[in-house]
C-alpha cells in the first residue's frame, strides 16, 4: 500500500516538472508569440471594422457617452504596440504587464455580458468574431492572461531583442533570469506551433468547423 507521504512526494515531483516546463525557454517563447500574435490580430481586425467596434463598446451603460467610439479608435493602437513588443521581444516584461492589465479588462467586460445574459459577439477580432459569447471566451482570456504573467515572471530573452538590449541597459531588468538557452534553430517548431494556435484562437469555432469539414471530406474519398 502506498503511504500518504508517497502521494505527496509524487505530487511535488509532478508540480516541479510542470513548473519547469511552463518556465522553459520553449514554452515562454510559445506564450510570448501567442499573446503577441493575438494582440496583433485583434488590433488589425478592429482597425478594419472600427464602426463595429464602436457599436460593440457602446453597449456598456457604465461607460461615458461617446467613450466607446474613443476606445474603438485608440485602443487598437495600444494592442498593436503591445503585440509588436511581445513578438519582437522588445521591452517584453513591460509589454507583459500591459497585457495582463488589458486581459483583466477584457475578461471583466465579457463576464459582465455573460452574467447579464448578453450573448452577442464580443467583437474581439472585428468581423472575424461573429460567434455568440460563451464561457469559452473567458477561459481563452484567462489562459492568455496566465501566459502573460509567466512571460513577466520568467522571461529569459530567447529569440528576443531584449537579449542584446540587456547587455547595454542591465539596470532595466529586461531579462527575468539567466539560464542556458537553446540554439536559434530550435525556435522554428515553436514558432509554427504558435502560429497554428493563434489561428485557432482568432477563428474560434470557425477553425473547428473547418477542420471538421476537412476531415469529413477526407473520409468520403
């Protein structure tokens, strides 16, 4: 019979390995690219459909009159800046802080809609986000929020401009920790996986439907 101490030790080992994985250079790069890529997609699609974004933001009664339009015409530029900084790894930890703040705001607005029975589109990705709101949107935002926190806490500078910048400006705390980093070529599969994840996040249910139709088409051949 396994003693309780054995269960506790096993749990500690699992937790330790999970922590090692989540703070590894591979996952941190994946998280940084995912969060940054989602911000870029959100910014571009909102810029293309600014009027739709303004209408979407205007439905919140606690916002001052006309503030929804102000957000629609200014906030995408903030998303664009944070997205570029995260993808390029430029002042990454500062961008991660901004990302955490924005995802707290986004999640709060979505939760507000859901608790009041509002299931219209959040317009998170302009016309691409035409699906009705569900709790899945909250889960998605919380995952991206958690990734942003990890990047802030453990960013190591792999495949990032901050690595070069940190050597000249070490006092800014651009790199959270000094660890052995993989070669640049090892980043290619991580980048490809991040791109696929961004597409799945942005398209949401549309991506699932597309994959399902493709698989059905292949099975009929």
